[in-house]
């Protein structure tokens, strides 16, 4: 397309906007094992560390309501995690979630046991979060660090795109410029590229209520990971892999 820009396909703004992404993929995809082996890249962790991460996820994972025969009567003051005053079925809040660093998957957790997760789907999510979201955040084209986007997940359905919620964590995503003299660059914002941990949820619907609940759930998991000093360890572990 670069050699012959007269192709009609380039008249489409959406296609032209994808050229930087496609160029980046062409530069490295030929040496990516996922291209040939249909595998995703897991973060190499000691089993104890991986178990600690999974325990934190299970601690905050929304609980389903028990079967009717197992439910007990509750007083009005009692509440359970399964009850939802916003009318959202906890079992359908998300299909599955993924904790990632930049290029590697830390862990995957399902909200529905029958969901099948394909390696190709995870690679699509990884590439999308990096090339279509992170790069735009770094360039200032996207201001949000938590957002819904639509993505084709062939392993689940090829009929339509599914909403995917992404939340990035980095205390220094945006920094004010430190130029001492007055001028056009004095208050310039610079966006750093060293993103830390990110959480991704493949969902059934994208509403403000769902985003609020997933954002809150992500924060609880992230806070516990920070308390256990696991976040920095995960980031350093991925750096060691490359």
C-alpha cells in the first residue's frame, strides 16, 4: 500500500488509520512464536507467585447466587456479593478476565466455566491493547486509561464484535513537562511508554454500570497485588524475559 497508494482501499479513513499498526506488526510478527505455533506468551513465574496472584483474584471474584434449594433466608440487613441492586446478573458481568503486563499474560480467570479461551483470541487482545490503545494513549489521541472497545473474538463468536473493557495501571502515565523557561513547552504534558499492569475483561455488554463495576473490581485486585509487592515483581519478570 505504501508503494502504490492509489489503491481504492486507501480511500477509507478507517483503513488508513490502521497503516501504522499494520506496519508495526509486519516488522516483528514474523519472529513472534504466536504466529507459527498458535500460542500466547505467558509470564514466567514461580508457582508460589502465580498461586498468590490467583488467590487475590478468587478473593474478589463476584460470587454467584447458590441454587434455590441451598439459599437461606436473610434479614433485610444482610447482603451478599451475589445480590446486585443495579439489576446486573453477576454471572454475566464478564465472560473472562486477563491480567497482563505489556506483552505477556499473567493469568486468566473465567466468570463462566463453559467459556472456551483460544490462544488466537488472547493474541488478538494483546496486539489490540498495545497497538490500538497504548500507542494512542502515548501519543495523546486517547485520554482515558480505562475504556471499552469492540474486538472480534473468533473463538467465542465470528458473527459480531464483543465489548472488551481495558484498564491500565501506571502512576506516571502522564507527567508535566519540567521545562524551566516560559514558552510553548513550559506546560507540555509528556506521556511515558512504560505501562505497567493492565486488566482486560471480555464482556457481554458495555454500559456505564458494567464499566463502574469492572473498574472497581480491578482496583481491588490491583490494591492487593500492590500490598503484596507483586506488581513490581511482575513487571521486572517480563523485563527479564526480553
